[in-house]
C-alpha cells in the first residue's frame, strides 16, 4: 500500500478495514488505456491478500474490448467503493455522500491454463458468495479469467457528519 491522499485524515490503513471493504464492495471499475483513449469497465471481482500482496480476479467472456486492450497494454487502474450513503443539510454545501473506497494500480495477467482459471474462479466465487465452489476443465474453457497483480493501492473512508 502507498499513502498519499490529499485528505490524509480520511485515509484507511487498518488492513482489517481494507479487507472488510474488499469483502463488501463486490464491484470494481477497471480502468484501461486503449491507445490514447481511456476505457473503464465495471466488473465483479474476487480477491486474495497474501504476504501483503493484493490480487484481484475477474472473469468474463473469452473475447471483447477489455481483453483486446489488456493484451496490448496490461496496465490497470481500479476503483472500488461500498457503504455509499448520501446525506443532506440545510445548505447545498452540507450535502454529500459517505463512503469507503479503494483505488490502486497493477498489471492484468490473462490466465492461460485450466488450473490457473479454476484457482481464479475459486477466489472469485469466494469473494462474491462466501462459498467454496469446484470447477472443472470443461466449465472453465468457456470463460476468461484475469488476474490483476496490484502494485499499490490506497483506501479511504468518508464518514457521515455527526449532525447529518
Ligand atoms: C455491476 C456490473 C457488474 C459486471 N460484472 C461483470 C463481470 O464480472 N464480468 C464481465 O465480463 N462483465 C461484467 N459486467 C459487464 C461489463 O461491464 C462489460 O459489459 C463486459 O465485461 C464486456 O466488456 P468488453 O470490454 O468486453 O465490452 P464489449 O462487449 O467488447 O463491448 C464494447 C463496447 O460496448 C460498450 N459496453 C461494454 N460494456 C458496457 C457496459 N457495462 N455498459 C455500457 N456499455 C458497455 C462500450 O461502449 C464498449 O466500447 C458487469 C457490469 C456491471 C454494470
């Protein structure tokens, strides 16, 4: 993890809180670089956090724009949020939204072997459902599995104001 938020008081560094956000959010926005154009795609994800290393796991069709882009440029930036709750006030500037979020960057690695795909899908389903599923080669041949090796990330929490 790399600190660096402008609003440092909102930075989340407690790993248990970071894991709670990762467990809860379920959706990641994956930012890619398509030549000189940005491309952002919302996706479900699974994750692992081992030896202080965060890895995200995505799955989808075996073809499409995001895969075409990743094959040329595997650089990824991602954004995840949960606990999103709008609040109000008596004047416009007292309105806002409380949230917990994680942003970071990494490298997309498209899984090549059935074993890699099965492992990635196991992590994916564990995060999405909390359950353990078994996969076989026939099942995984129909999907692509993408691993995002996260090189750095930050987490942030904006609380609801006491009076809101
Ligand atoms: C909450 C959520 C969760 C999702 N989870 C997954 C997931 O786990 N796995 C998965 O594969 N897909 C998921 N999707 C769908 C995903 O966003 C993409 O539509 C899909 O992955 C195809 O992406 P692609 O780059 O291959 O686009 P292509 O099918 O190649 O389409 C290319 C064009 O279609 C348009 N397009 C693509 N996706 C969208 C979109 N979501 N909304 C509007 N326009 C779009 C864009 O203009 C894009 O240029 C999810 C979508 C949402 C909203």
